[in-house]
């Protein structure tokens, strides 16, 4: 039996995620300066934390079904490495429609999820509560990892630093250490721009694994815990975030300061801001009914299939829009997607952005519904669990 709440919230995350990726091809900036663009970007911040958290919870549910540590470990490693491979091949090509790795390649959210699964495999035999403690420690004390290269002798420290930047930023964009914000600034590793470092994302996944225990509790107790825990996290975010915003000089409106939390890597406030509401919504997500919710759940049952399909679909849709508006597809704008350069006078408006998003999500819904039905009808095809 599947948990309706997990599939529903995961489906919502997949749908919302597409807004940000349509925004990429529309050429609009990632947040600001107007409220419309700011909140178009802000609502999608729930996606990456939801990916990692639900991946951990789903792993726990898979573990409870399998009861075999070696089976779960094998699945995590094999699927994790598959995700990394897909990130560097099919997904990268879908973003850019070129094979010029020398020009641009980056580590995205699927890379992060893949390596986090591989690392989680080493800890999956621990008790869920222990994994929760480790995960929360990574989230709350993440800045400690900034100092890891310093414990090595100076002779090997440059090499350790080079590798460690995949796990946690060690140098800010300007070349100076930045312990407080630890902004990654897209550091480079083996020719890849490090977009998603692994810490504290692996901690989010571990915490999600521990949270899986809550999902299997009696519904009344589970709902009570989710609402209380979610509200506590939201309150912590509002109180601490407001204090920081008030004490930080800025020309931005207070709401923009409070909600404009750092994502790369995700700070404690960013994770509080996103996971608190997601946890609090579990009871509602379990009860929601209707055809619309059924459609969302169909997407949530096959998130990887949806993800692999949505980027090339949005890319091709952008070609169609550009052809209608400007008479050419303008593939030259997307050679380094998701970091595109669209002239200001040719960027899409928000109305067009949301219209394209609705059309693309409708197409993705029909494709996901078909695949979810096919997957459910063929449990004997074990490879389907990877997609």
C-alpha cells in the first residue's frame, strides 16, 4: 500500500518545479526585482528539499518492505549511480541540446540525490533515530565542514580542498573564505561547475529516512506529530529569520529579506523555511480527494520519469514560443542552460511563462498517468523501480 500523502506532495513538488525551469527558458532572473518574479522563484524553493526529504522517507518505506539491509544498500548504490550518470548525460543534453562538455557542464539536483543515496547506503543499517540525529547534526552544524581541509597537513591540503568542495564550499566566489554564508559560487571539480554540494543535502535525506517512522504510525498520532513538528519549524524560521533580517542592513523589503534565503548550499533557515510547511501539510495531503488530486498523485508516483521528460519538453516548447514571437528558435540562448542569456527586450512576461507551464504540465500529466499505469501493471519488470 502506498502512502497517498507522499505521492501527493511529491507530485505537487514536481509540478511546481516546472515553473522554475520554464522561467529559465523564458530568460527571467532567479528572483526579484518585482514581487511577481520573486515569488515565481520562491515557490520553487520547496522542490530540492522535498526531493531529498522524500527520497529518505521512501527509502525507509522500501526498507520496511524489504527487511533486507543488503537489498536496500544495493538498490541505493545502483540507483544513485544511475542518477549521477543520467545527470551527466541525458539530463545535461536535455538542458543544452549540445555535447560540448568543454564549454559547460554542472552538477545539478539529480547528481546531488544520486551521491546522497550512495552515501546513505553506508548508513542504512543504523537505527532510524541515529540517522535522524546524524542528519540533523549535518543540517544544524553544517558550517563545521568548512574547516575539514584544515585538519590535513599543508602538503596534501590543496588536494583535499579540491575534492572537498564537492561536499561543502571552502572558498567564496571572491576567493576569500566565507564561513558564515559559505556561498559555493559554482566552484569547479573535474571540469564540472559544482552547483549542488552534498552537505547538508545528505543530512536532509537522512532526516527524511528517520521521518519515515512517523509515516507508519497510527493516523491520528502521525497527523498530530506532523502538525506540531511542522509548526515548530515554521515558528523557528519566522522568529530567527526575522531577527536576522532586521539586523541585516538591506534595501530590500522585509518579506524579500525573510524569504530570500540562501540555497547554494542551503542554510539552516532555508531548510526550516521549506521543510516546515511540507511536514505540516502531510495530514491534509493524506485526506485530499478529487480528480485534480488523483492527477497530482499520478505524477508523484513516477517522479523520475516526469523529471527526465520535463526538461526536453520545456526546451522544445521554448523553441516553439521563440519561433512564434521572434521567427527563430534561438538555441544560441540555451547553450549553457540553465544559465541562459536572453536579451531583456526578448524575455517572456509572467503571463506567457505561466501559460507555457500549464500546457507543459498538462502534457506531462498524460504521459505520467500512462507510465504510472504501465508500471503498476508490470510489477514483474524490476527495472521499472529505477524509473
